[in-house]
C-alpha cells in the first residue's frame, strides 16, 4: 500500500474528476483501487479507471494494465498471468515513453515468461530503463552485465551500475560492492573498504551484511565513498565458479553442490522473501492445504510474475545442474525457520494412492527432483535428515542438496523420507525448488504445497 495514501476526501475528489473525464485523476484513482489505498483492493475498479486513462494517452496507465496482466489480474479478473495481454499493453506503453513499461517488457522478453524470448532486446530494454533512472532496472542491468545475460559480459559496466545503486542509497549496491572488494572479484581486494561498504548495507538491515562484516574480523575506518571510484583491475572468471559436486548416494540419487549460490544471491533472496513470509502449509491426503504441526516454518513463493533477473538466473542454473528443463520447475519457495521450528519427516512426491494428491499430479506429473538451497549460516540445528538412509546433511551456506524422489522405473521412492530438523539457535533460510516430470502448469484455483 502507498505510504502516502490519500484520505477519503481526496478519493472523493479524485472520483469526481475521474468521472468528469480528467485523465490524470482516472490514472490516480486506478492506482488507489489497485494498491488498496481506499481501504480495500479492487482489481475490477482499478482496471476500469486505468484503461480509461490509458485510452486518453497516459502511458503509465497502460504500463499498469500490463503489470496487472503479469500479476494474474487481466481485465480486473483473478484468472492467472496473461503474458500475451501483458506484452501488448507494455509494448504500447513503451512506445509512448513509459520507463516502467520498458523495464517490465525487457524482463518479460529476457526471461521468456509466457512469450517467445528475445534476450538481446530484453536486456537492452532493462539497461535503457536503468539509464533513465529506474532503480530496480539498475540492479537487474548490473546482474545482466556481470553474468552476460542477453548481452556481452562486461564487469566494468556492471561495477559502474553497482556503484550507481550504492550511491543512490540501495543497500544491495553497497553489499555487492563489499563482496567484490572482499573477494577481489574483478577489482583489487581491499578488506578495509569492503568492511566500510558492508557497514553501509548492515546499517540498512540488509540480510547477511552484519554476519559477513563479522567474518572480516577487523575494524574498518575506511570511507565507503572511495568504493564509488574503484575501477576494474582485471576481469576474473565467471561468478559463480563451477561448484564442487559430492555424490552421497547413487540410489536414491543424492548430491551436494557446494558453493553453488553466491553470497549476494542468498542475501537478495532473503531480502525479497522476508517481507512476504507467511506460515507454511501442507497438502493433505484429501487434497486440501492447511497449517499442520508437522511443518512449523514460514514461507513465501516466488511466483513467475514476482521473479527478477537474479532469481530467474538462479532457477536456470538449478535446472542446468539437474539436467531438466526449467519449464518443469514449480515456483521457488523460500522457507524461514526460527528456534524450535521444523519440518517433521515427510515425502516431497505425490503418492498416487492418496486421492488428494491427484490434483497435484494434474499440473505437471510427479515431483521427481527436489533441490534445497541453504542461504545462511545456522548457529545450531537445522540439518536435513533422511531417517531411512541414516543420513544427515548439515545446512552449509551456499550449498544445494539435490535428491531424486523417484526410482529408475519412475515409481515413488519411500527411502526419500526426509525432515528439516529443529533449529536450535539462530535462524535458517532455505530455498526449495521442486521439479516435475513434465511442464509445470500452475492453476490459481488449486493448491500446491
């Protein structure tokens, strides 16, 4: 909700002006209903007023209609994302000069969410939006430039983008600069200056900043502003480097991918997720989803319309490691465990013998692979245990635990019974990706958990 929300008197005045045909009032009234500034959200009313404003030439209103389509509210109805309608509205808004539309359309084209991918055009549009002052586009452009997504890899331009983000006060920019300086990634290593940058991020409560600063084990008196003038010394290899793969079991296949998720990705996932965490639920034998004592964590789902370039890139890398197309993946789930919370022994697969699991199987078939990504250091507890295999995996930050839920003949494998052991001290952040045997199809009216 808009923190500068209008009061009821303002809304009445807006409504009068909107009904009189004032385009700006129609646009602002549409946003009021879209974001709930009138005390409730009403997608139908939001669409009505935004569409009227768009028809009068308000480009940002047309962009908002495109975003509503991406968020599963085409024509004001909650029917699921409509990428085709989103692209139509965003293209029109972009042609009319909307920076927001350029950023959203660029993301859509780069990731190929529901449309034919155009990575080069998409990355170019994101970078153009960044040049025009769009802050989220700035960090996404930095990620594309560092990792060569849709454009040639260019650490020098990526560094400049991160510096601009930091200068604008974005904690993610300061955190990333701190990591580059701490690791000597593309720039000369400078632990004192790294500490100064991490202090800036920690001062804004950015995830993992304080912990990383503590690992430096030295007091920093450096001026963080110096980091805004650092230059690339020599571009290092791709980040992240190839992970070390450790096979724990051949049957069922259980592997550890050490150092798979870079520190800045883990922090970003936690930062995006922590504001949206809700109590975890489970899919029961009768097909309903409910809160159960078996699972006491909190969670949030990165539905496709919520992904940014960093999260999309992580998903692509997970699927490359598993050797399964990314279209088969369910939305990435971030879980949060506090002391005493756990996920008692359970299976990730859908048991065909349970009638309630039939609705899960309808949307892409069986969950054949689980990938658990450990995001932060856990002070004590929080391991993943396989009781049938007498196997326990400690929560190593940056590591991915991959295991197959089915046997070679595609039958479910009860040996994959596993549990998230209670956190004893501190907290635990975990990202889960379930991978289906076929293309995953999300139905907004049916639960997936």
